[in-house]
C-alpha cells in the first residue's frame, strides 16, 4: 500500500496521464472511479479543505449539468454546489490525488509531481506526445 489515492476517470486523458506519472514513480495507488463510487459529502468537503481551494474551484465547468443547472451564476452557496456535485459526480473536476505529502487537483497532470513521495523512475511521455520526464527521471521544463 502506497498511501496514494487517485479519484480517477479513465475516459479523461489528464486523469490517465496523472495515473501514469504516479505509476512511473513506482507506486500503485488506490484508484477510485469516482463516477461509479462518488465520495460522500464529508469526503468531498475534506478533499476541498485539504487542497486549500474553494468548492467552486473543484467544479467542472465544461460539462452538460453545469450549463443545465445554471451553476455559472454566483447565487449558489457552497452547500448547494456540493449538492450538485454529489447528485452529478461528473461535475467534480479531476483527477484529485491524495498522497502523504498533500492533496491536489492535478490539472495539468504533471502537478502530481509536487506531491509524490518518490521520484520518477524513468521517461514519461503524455498521451499527446509531450515528454515531461526524461530517461533519468528528471522533469523536463518547457
């Protein structure tokens, strides 16, 4: 057990790249398919607090329920936004990663590197062809 958890959507490229970077560090995380097994209200609130972000900052905007529910309007309380995310888990932005070093919304995927306890073990190239880790496990700056 690595103590790393990823709230993952396998249809999302950023989420797949983040999972790949975790595995490239030699860790096998606990993978929560949050669309199938959404977090509870308490778990979601704890993730938000641990990330140090607002409820709205975790809200995924480019999805149908966001528009249909009018969530762009400022009239919604944090509790109402949480209710919407719990009712429509697709509204939870991803991937969220929890490690012993912190909790982070990993957008872009290489943001996970800031909270991984172990270094990268080798080269890593994102699905779009962007190389982010060289053959020595070092981050490539672009």
